[in-house]
């Protein structure tokens, strides 16, 4: 679970890029990028796809690190690249922060030195982010006097993120910043990333090949395959649109928005209000009244014509079938309307026939508490 999706209705980041790398004698098959994107100027835009699809290349084009690329990069009214007009600003003239997969900290400087270096690069008139608030947000105080060589992977990435923020960028680029970390460290750092759009008014362009990571952070999702955009839109739409390639993935699921309604201390459960219905999840210490996201995988949702009694399943939602989409010879993907949200269920064709499922059919969705992500 994580913070609720944030509004991202103002389009201000324009990326039109073409890049071709020829095959090499060493066996590299070459690569071709051809994308045309209008992206929100607020919140998280996540570039998602398998390795080699062009995600990191797009970030390099935006940052001005791919001099062979052709096209445009426009941030609001500011043009960073326009090949037709002969405009190509070098990276140091583009108001952006960049965090790489490995952090790339200065090894001869302490944590404080790395942060100071970034802060002092920015003219006083352009400084919008204070050192104190970055150090507080990322919990860096205990690390300030330490050498970077002795930091853990998670600590290095927090410092790298702080250094990027202290350049007061108009755009923050995060290139798979969690990919080199183990699962527990990734989970520990995600809450820091979730706070960025609320604390600092800048768009974030984020690269990942982990769907759960994308579902947790994205406001806007861009799907890429072999250098081409295959889909782009709000996260909740992209996850539940039957035509989206994401609904063909093994971990297909929906993201619901919920408010923390309270806690059951006896059984260590959290009560979540989803469109007026209460769901129970394992207690994760969330504060009452906080808005969160819940990711529910389609394979964890079963359907029934009546609300089950005497069952170990605690979460039962009244829903209406929107449509059914065949997914393989024996299964169908069912889209369900909870009232204000879309839920997905993956069921066998035999079950769909037995329940007489079809648009408008009212059924009950059953979700195990331990399945809520």
C-alpha cells in the first residue's frame, strides 16, 4: 500500500526523440528509439518496460547525454533541444536533477560535502529547496559526517536523491534508483520517494521494470517496447484497460484508492474505506485519515453470486461486471465496478459460465486480507 495518486492534469513536458544506434561487430544488434510524448508537469511519470526497451535512453535524451538524438525536448516554455532550430543545451544548462542506479556519489567527499557541492552550484536566486528540509525528509542527519565508501546501498541512494534535490531542478530524473537494492531496502526507500511530489513542486520522470514499483509511485504511466511507446495514460486507466499490455501480465491487478478508517488492535488489522466499503488488511502502522493506494492482483479476487458466510475471506465487496475479456483458452479477465473504482478478477471460463457473468451482472468480489499489497 502507498500514498494516493496525485493530480497531474497540466501537460508541460514534451519529448520527441529519434535515435538509432547501428549494430556493432561485437554482436550488439543495435537499437532504434522513436517516441513522441506529452507528459504531465506534476507528479510521477513512470517509464515502464522490459530491459532494453528504451527507458534509460529517453532519460539520457532528456538530460542532454545523447548528442546523436534528433527531435525536441521542451520543459514548459523552455526549449532544451530542437534539432530543426539547431538548439541543443548541454546537460549543465538543463535545470534537472539526475539519480543513477548506482548513486554516483563523489568518493572524496563526505555526505555533507556531496550535499554542499550540489547546493552551492545553484545561484542564490534559483534556490527553491533548503538543505535542512532535504536532510529532514531523507533522514540524513546521522550520515552527514560519514565517508560515502562506508554507506549501504540504500543510504547511498538517499544521499544521491538529496544531492539531486538540492540543485532545485525543474525536473527530476530517476533511472531505476532501486534496481540494485534488495527487496527490504527497496521497501524502506519507497516511502521517501512517495513524499517527493507533496514536498517539492516538480515533475519526476522515473524508470523501472518492476510493475509493483510503478503501481506504487506512478500518476502517469508510459509503456515502452523496443524503442516505441505502446501506451500512455493515468496509472489506474493503464492498469485496467483491457487493451493495455499490462492486463496480459501474470501479475495483472488494479490500484484502488482508500482512506485509513481505523485499526483493529486485537487482530492487528487496518480498516480501509474504499468507495464506502471497508476492507481489512494486515496492520502496517498507517495513520488514521491517511489516503493510500491498495494494489489488488486479479488472481487474488474470486466472485460469488451471494455474500459468503462462514468463510476465512474477510473482504467482500458488492460489484457490477463491466465486461469480460478472454486471456487464454481457459480464462477470462473480468472488469468490475466498485462504485468509484475499477477492480479486476481473473477467473476460469467455466466459472464465468456457471455464474452467468456479463455486463451489468451484480456479484460479490472476495479478497483475502493477506493479499492486499
